[in-house]
């Protein structure tokens, strides 16, 4: 990890006040709407209630939006010649990708902290273990979608990369069993999508592996399923990002 580039990138992100405002406040606003609209938010779910399940899902989604957007900004940097400038330094491609992912995770911690605070004030209930472990999973797990945004930014090479990367996360959230409980064939397909493992793993300390389904019959899922999903997608996206960085440098 390059500490100098990490510090410069974080300072640059915090100067973009409006961008940080929407990254932090919008997911928290969605949580309040979803939680208030659910008449059964106080019903039990695992070792807590439905409100906490919604809280974890919206915190994870907020982290995904933040990390995807920041990862996609690579496209803008490349248009401005930053990639060519870094190509003249001894900075390794893997260090560049890792630093970008870490910056995104730091920014993503802001909406997570706000949503968890709101959850504590608005009736989200769960064991102390569920509160601590879910937060510890949501924050570092968001790095996966920093890579998702980074891959799109490196592949498309235009400002539209951010819109494509961020827009695709909405579709992935629905396909990944994050907003609406799925069942049957849809649930089987969801297990191969990037957001499924992240959301299921974040909820695991609360639900203890039990999944609500569309037909009302809960399904128990072993821990290795979401773990395998997260590890596999992290490796795939990391390798693709490094390959795209190397290809770009070779052309420059």
C-alpha cells in the first residue's frame, strides 16, 4: 500500500462535499423510508428484528454505492492523464488497485456509521454480536465493489463508466436477494451474482443462515455459500482490474 497516494486521494475525495453528502445521506434516507414503510419491521428475524435486517441491507447498499462510484472515477482520472503520469513511476499495478479499493472502503464507512446510528435510534434490535460482526463484515466487504467500479472505469474509459457501474448495482441488488426475498430458480441464480454473497454474509450474524423467501418458507444456508461467492468475485474482479491497468499502461 502506498501511503502517499492514499492520503492524497482521501483529501481529494473529502473536498468533493456534494458528492460525499449524497453518498452518506441518500442511503440513510432510504433506510428511514424502507423501515418506516414496513409494518412488520418489529417482527422477529434471527436474533433480532426485521428492522435490523433492513438496516444491514441498506448499510451494505450504501457502502456498495460509495465504493462503486469511487472506483468508477478511475475513468475520469485516465482521461485527465493521471494513468500516464503514474506509468512513469515505480508504482506497481497491484498497489494502485489496492490503494483505490482502500480509499473507497474508508469513504464507505461514513454511510455505514450513519445508518447504524439511525438504526439504534429507530427500533433496530439484535444481539450485541450481530451488531458488531455485521458492521465488521459490511465495511471491508465493500472493497469488492470498489473493484467492480474500477473494472468498469478501466474498461469503458469515459465518464459514462460511473453511471454504468452505479446503475448496474441497482439491478444486482434486486438479483442478489438484497431488497426483495427470492425463491426457487431466482434464488438459485442470485447465488452467482456479486451482491448476493456480500449481503448474505453481512446478515449472517443476525439471521444465522436463515433466508426469508418469496413463498414464505425460510431456507437455511451454510456459511460457505456466501463466503465462496465473495472470495470468488473478489479474485475475479481483482485480476481483471490488474489486467486492464497493465493493458492501459502498455498502450501509453
